[in-house]
């Protein structure tokens, strides 16, 4: 049987039981460290419980007795450092998502155990989905009548840091660039992050509106028509020319794309949108990040 005590005097408990002729009791702290687990086997469990009850009463301690046959031992459900295949035996979630939790030991807090969401792990994104990093130099020029918008945001050197390249978008005409990516099977949402800056700082916070077009490149079928323009991330520009990081996360359905399919995307500055308040100056795009969950 197993006895859980709230407080304990381990040496006295073991010695007193042995003086009564009981052999082999083992005493250890319980999982929470608040009491003892005393393990030994006797045919007459009631007599043993009475004996320990007397011992505990003399020491002023409380206890609860449990029969291992009917009360599972917490230790049997624990994960150990020296037992193989315990995690392998746990039920698998085939498609983890950003909101799922994992157990970690925090190296910055003496390895205290903490929980972390998959979406916050380095690299982000659950389900093992890829994250696509697309610098300005890898975005393709939009000078083709077959594209949704036949107007190019040219690839030029950044005027503040000439070692960087940007796609520079006009303030009056919708211009863009394009790329192709496979939307992974099992994904349900897509996040677009834009790293960009204002070419000229304004005296107030301004907004650049962006748009996203897409079309499927199917297997053994004609390339699909371009989608209508979807609203891309709103870019908030402060009163300086420093790089900014803006994003939008939405369902694949709202983006107009399908999991497991190859798509061509064209991203633009929606310069003619009345909500684009960054009037009169160009907007420079450094980098696009596409991730899935």
C-alpha cells in the first residue's frame, strides 16, 4: 500500500515500523515534495494502515492511505530522464499549430521548467511548414502584360544604405513585383511580413496600403486567372526613415489560395487607394517573409 503524509520525519517513521516487526518499508518524497510515499506489501492492508495511523498520530501528522490496485501511482505517469520510448508512446498530433504548447527548460532562469508556444519558437510556425524569405533582389520585375499589374517597382540601391537593395514603389501608380511559392499541404493560414521604410520622413505617422494578387499554377491544367486584389499588410510609417516591420496573418481562404498548390503572387503598393496617406513620396521594400500555420 502507499501512504502519503503531509509532513514527515522519515528516520523515525522507518525505525518505528521496523521495531514493530515490519520489514522493508521504503520512504521517499512525493512528486510535489510536500510529503512521503511509504511503500511495502502486507496481506492485511487494514492492519498496516492502523499501525501507521498510530505512528502518525503520535508524531502529530496526517496521512491518507491508498490501494495501488485501485489508485494509480502518479509516478507511473511521469516522464523520466533515464527511461526510453516514453515520448514515443504518447498520442501524436499530426499537424501542430502555432497555439500548441511544448515544455522547455529556461536557460536564463536556472533551467526552470516553462511552457512555450510553437509559434514563438525560433523560426516560428507549427506543423513543420516552411518559411520563405524573399529579399528585394529575389523579387521578380513586374514588366509583363500577363501579370495582374503591368507596372514595375524597380530594384535599386537604398538611398540611405547603398549596400542594400530595395524595390522602390511610386506614390501615384500601383507598382509591384512577383514571386512563386508552394503553399504547403495542411496549412490553414498564411502570414505576410514586409520590411520597408519611407523614402522621405513626414511630420506625422502615415500608412502605405499594399495589395496581393495570386494565381494557381496547377498540375496538368491551364494556369488559372489572376485573383482579385487582396488587402495586404498595412505599413505604418513613423516620422523617420528607419526600417519598419509590418505583417498580416489571415486564412488561406481569405488570401484566395489553396494548400498543397503552387501559386504565383504579385505584391504591390496600392498607391491609388484613398487610405494610402503617404502621399507624394516613394516607399522602399527591403524584404518579404511568407510563413504558414
